[in-house]
């Protein structure tokens, strides 16, 4: 599972979701949940595109879902 970092953007007035392990993989949404959902779709699109072009796909560092790791900034 790839790490997703979500923060509020005062400039854009949306939640921004970034995937640090996948360069340029960013999504947004009007709600935290929408940003998370959009980020999950962006991850799949990022991977599909990388496969299509034969680019390296980093292995996910992994997130332990039993330990709270989500931080809202």
C-alpha cells in the first residue's frame, strides 16, 4: 500500500492528496474522503502508465493499518 499524505490547501480550497513514492502522483477533492478516493484512482493510473511505457514502478513501503498513520494537516 502506498502512503497517501492529505492536507488542506488554503490557496485552492480543497484537500490535496500526494503520493510521495510515486513522483507527480497528486489528486484533490472537496472532502478528505474524496481526495483519498481520487488519490487511489491516481495511483492506479500512475502504475498503468508506467507499465505502458516500461518505467520503473517503486515497491510500496507499506502502511500498517493497525497503527494510526493518517495525519490531517
